[in-house]
């Protein structure tokens, strides 16, 4: 087990419907990153939140997955973010977890954003992913999932809850509040990675990529409206000690979510 998990959050603008430009700029932003265990990218980091551009969906043996494997190996860190994936005739907003050893895991977004017709173009996932990585249990989710506490509840003793997002500035206060709520109710670290800039639908994003402690306290946040990296270490000993003192998870309800 690794006592500290060293993570890097990339808060960046995204080129609208241009996977090649986005891959190249992300490589540039990550050029100086070193000695981290996990690198986090925003939701739909190759296309931005262009739900109608399903012609840009890639296969699991496509360019972006190959690129992620290369970046992960080069940096010696797991790489996590979501892209459009086409599989068996369906389109998914798929979070990819890629490790330096070549292991690839994925989670398909369960809660599709009907307000912007994501549910008309994508197929919803049905189950969560919990990753065992360097002695840490990590649950990665996508954007709109943040509004659904039942789906993200900590019934498996995960240590870290992740959200990759394209969350608009018009509701950024909700983003801030819900990230804190998920940390408090689940006694887990919570990380939210959001983009900045104006997308092709003229929706503005201010970032607020951040890391929340188990008590809801803010550990770190990227500067608002700025492109940049947040690097920090999370302590497993702190998490274990906190849960020993405040045993709220032992009183959680014993029931299961039925799809």
C-alpha cells in the first residue's frame, strides 16, 4: 500500500470537436509533470461536451486509447478522463482508467444530462467502477452523476471519489456544494476536475477543479477561469484515523440500488 497518493488535476480549455488538437495540447500541459500516481482530465476531453458529434466517437482500439496508454506509460502514472466511445452500435460517454502497465478499466456514464439531450445520443451505463490502485480504492464518476448521492454512496469503503466534468459557470455554486456534500456523507476524499472556457454552444465554464477533505474542507482549488495544474498528495493515514474517530460509515443503511 502506498501511504500517500500523489495526484495531478489538469484544468484546461477544450477545442470544440477537435480530438487531435486536444490530445496535443494536453501533452504540452503535462510536459512538466513528474512523480505523480494519478493524472485527471476533464469529461469528454477530446471533443468537449458536443453530444451531437457522435461521428467522432472512437473504438477502444482507436487513437485516443492508444494515446492514453502512451501518456500513462511516459508519465508512470494512471491517466483518467472521459471520451466518446462507440461499441456494439452504441455510443457511450466512457471514463477510461489507463495504467502504466497497460491495464485499462472503464465506466460508462450512468446519469445522462437530459437538459442538453445527452440521453438522446448516448447509451447510459449501468454499474459503477471501483479501482484498486496502489492500495487505494477509487470510485471515478462523471459530471451529472454528482447530483445523485444514492449512486455514489460509499457502500464499498472506497477512499477517493472522483468526478470529471464539463460543469457550467451558471451552476458552479451547486458544483462546489455537492462536492463537499459527497465528501461529508461518504467520509472520503473527493476530487472534481472541470474545464474552463466557452464551448461551441456558447456555454461558459470557470473551472473550480478542487480536492475536498473527508470533513468537507477545501484542500486545494485551481484558480478560477485559468488553465493550470493542481498537484498534491493525499494521506491514507489521515483517512484511516479520521474514520476511526468518526465512525459514521458503520451506521449506513444496508440496502442495494436496483437498476
